[in-house]
C-alpha cells in the first residue's frame, strides 16, 4: 500500500510541475503579445516620424532654393541701383511682409529645419525602441523553450524600458 501512496504522490508532484510550467508559459505568451503590440505601435510611430522628416526636408530645400533665387534677383537689382524702382524692388525682395521676402523665407526655412530635426530625432528614437522590443520578444520566446525565467525577466525589463522610451518620445520628453 505504501508503494501505491508513493506512486500517487510522485504523479501528483509531476502534475503540479507541469501545471506550473503551463501557467508560466501562458504568462510569457501574454508578455510576448504585449511586446508585439508595443512593437507594432513603435514601428508605426517610426514610419510616421520618417515621413515627417522627409516632408520637412523637402520643404526646407524648397524654401532655401526660393531664398537663393530671391537673393540672386536682389543682387541683380542692387547692381541696377541707378534707378529708384530697382532699389525699391531690391528692398522688397529682401523684406516683404507677405511672407515672400528673403527675410520671411529664411525665417520659415529655419522653422522647418527645426521641425525636420525633431522628426529625425523621433525617427531615430523609435528605431531604438523597435530594436529593443524585438530583442525582448526573442528573449521571452527563448524563456519558453529553455524554461529559464531569467530570460523572461530580462524580456519584461527590456520591454518596459523600451515602452517607456517610446512614450517619452511621443510625449516629447526626449
């Protein structure tokens, strides 16, 4: 009878160990799902920032090209300064309140340069977030296969840090 009791006890312990492994795998599967969702959101923000960068980069290029064209015309008119109209035209080209003078174009280009740099910074930040989330997902997956909880803890830590970094970028804190 004692052998039967021992065998029953062994089976009970084996079943508890299997149930614990299943619960752990389920928790890690949820972790992987959360990390994958965060990765998808970070990739969307990364692409959005990249598109914004390109938009501002094109606008800055256009503005500085327009500025240079105005400058050439202004210089040409300045050399023709014998005539009052040419002087007035040169002055108008340099500073025209309708956002079309060199002064106004330069101010607009500087604003767009700043927006472009902000978009570039966001893009590169999200590249790091995406990479960290990908690493976290791999570590979480490895923890299921190896049943080494340190991998799951590392994955969760990296994932939390990466998601915090992504939220900080979105909030404009970094």
